[in-house]
């Protein structure tokens, strides 16, 4: 995902989950009917991973931690 699309996810998408574990920030967004998972290393100021996810992945990883909205 390029920077322009990532910028749209952050500003137009709905943040469903955010948690800081150690130096890594995990976020989950719903953007244009897709779930986008984002991992960011805070101290190094570096994106570690950005990927789109299907509903099964989201339910398995975040199911009890978020108020899930189905696209």
C-alpha cells in the first residue's frame, strides 16, 4: 500500500482498534468495505506492516476486543 492510500485509510477510514505493545502500535481500520491492519514501530518511526484482512482474520484476532461493524 502506497503512502497516498495509507493516508486515505487514516483520514477517511474508521479506526476499530488501537493498542501499543512495547514499541509497536497496532491499529485496525475499516476503509471502503475493507479491513486494514497497520503495525508501526514508534521508536524507529517505521511502518512494519500494512495489509488488508478478511472478516475471518479480523474475528479470530480482534473479535472480543472490538465492537465489530461488518462492511
